[in-house]
């Protein structure tokens, strides 16, 4: 049985059977996500931070008081139907990896030890040329990158069969690769596949995963700032295969705060002289970003946010030539508990200067885990609704949202949330909400 929108004829297949969630990387983010879902299923914790689980959506006029939970409004898969699998360069199972990551308290992890121990990572596609500060032994070998992609496709098929999954989604939760720019090898599928067979350095491991997912009929989300599925060859493949894709770089920590604060400054037309950001973190992500080439990838993602929100070309008197500096420092004692400091030099009426100081002591994986959950469920929903290609409505979750060619990304968190909820309203044939509200005063 399907849910049908009579007004717009949007057909959404019901979420029957199991949903497989395949994760690239079984480190801090993935294990915090998996352990969290298992804990929530056992009523040991609440899904704090998950829009699909705790968020509501207003329908119709404010006077109608129709505000259902999102999970009751659209047909998303229940948590009980989720099945997890992963690839990683280390052999540790999800329990061992969660203990090693040190994000969650050992007592909680021990209460869900059995399901975590059952998740043993498959050998990963890995090349240290792209992530220079890591080196693992649990990796695949093959004559070329096409052969490695075929091995991943076999993994996907085997996982789906052995876990009796009806549907599968894939999410990149692995490390940030070195900075890359689009090249001719990325222009079309023929060039891309030829480059894979020739072991071209233009084909990063993350691209191999994305290719394998799309060829296997699996939606793909990129949680890192890598150049991955955002190349013409793979965006066209996604469209041709009828598959939704989204990315990139999970919006957590310091950038989350920027997308909250910057729209406020712009709304009040307060000027900006400069924004200095520095971070310390000690997890595997911090170790990887200690390499200048991986940091360059992350820096590009972080720096673009303010330019797009503040629009210096539109507001030159307020934002032209503002200074924006980002630093990330690897500091092992801090582990996953990242600390981000921001010094914001602003100016107001008659040009008088003011300052804002932010010290955000956050837990990176705690902020990322509910994003992974929402993306898994919403990508699956998009696939069942017949949505394909770039899913800009999921920009809410990313630092560097993917958009159609020639279209600038929307970074304002509040506009992103409105876009997401209006997309859900559209799918169910409900009136889109503009917040005009004149009808209340007629």
C-alpha cells in the first residue's frame, strides 16, 4: 500500500522491510550513531538532536493547531527496521571501536555490547595518498580502482542478502581526503570509468564508494568535505539510476554556530570587520586534519559559509573585505571533545565597533550522530518518493551543500530548515508555509 498525495500526485512507497545503513568508516561518528540507535531502541536514551525523531511540523494555519511529529507525518522507516554495516581500515568491531573512540560512557556501551559486537567491518578501499596521517591493514587489494569498486558492489549485494534488507543507503563517515578539484576524468561516466581502470590519481577512494553505491542502486550521502559525488559523472549517474544524493560535510560544531549567528547579524544589518575561528580536537579527525592537504579540504568547506550568508556583493558597506580566518589544531588530550573559539568583530550604528566571543565546548560525534540518522531515513524517503539527483532540501545537515550547477548554496540554517519542512509538506500535499500571515488580519 502506498501513501498518495492527491493534489500533486506524489506517490511514496511505504517503508516495508529492513533498511540497511552502510557506513564508510567505523570510527567515532559511526559507532556513536549505531550505539545511539541501539540504546534508543532499548529505551535507554532519547534521540536528542534528531529532526526525524523529535521534530514537529506545522500544517496549515496557526489557528488549526496541527503540529504532528515529522515521523508521524511522512512514512519514514522505524528505528526497529534499521540494520547496520560498515567498512573500515581497522579490524575492530563496533563495540571495540566505540570503546576505543571514548565518546560514550563505557556503562552505556556495555549495555548494548551484543549488537555492537555483531557489526564487524568489511575491508575498506583505502589509499594513504589521500589520507596521509592514517595507515590501516584491513584494506582491499585489486588490479585497479574499477576492480575495487566491483568488490564493494559485491559487499553491498552480500550485505543486503545476508541481512534480508529491502532497501539500502550509504553514508560516508570516514576521514577527510586531500584537497582535489574537478578534472576531465570527472566530466562524464565514460571518462570516469576509464580513469578507474587506469588507476588515475583523479579518482579518490570516496569516489570509488560513491560509484559502487550508485551502480548498486543505493542512495549516497557524503559527510566529509571531499570531492566525491559532486562531480558531473556521478551526479548524472545518480539521475540516470533514479537515486538521491546529498552532501557535503556534516554541519557540526563551529560551522553550526556560524550558520546560527551570521543570519542574525545580517538580519539586523550589523557589519562585520572580521571573524577569527580556532579549534582544538584530539580524535582521528583531528589527526587527519593535521595534514595540510586534508586541512585545505576542510578549510574550503568552512570558509565558504560566511561569504554566502552575508553576501558582500549585495551589502558592500557591511561585509566587503571582512577578514575570515580558520585554524584547526590537533591536541590529543581533548579526544572527541572539540573546543571552538570564535572572535567576531562587528560594528553597528554610526560604525561603532562591538565584539562577540564564543567558546563552544562540543562533542563532535554527539552532534554528528543524529545527522547520520536523519540522512539515512530521509534519503530512503526520497528514494521511495521517486526523488533523484542532488537533494538540496537536505542542505540543513551540511557545511557545503550540493546544488544544481550555477546555483549558489543556501547556508542560512533557518532558511534551510524551512526548505526541508516545505519539501515534506509538498510530498504530502499540504500547503507550503511562507509565514506571510496576512489572512489573520483581513
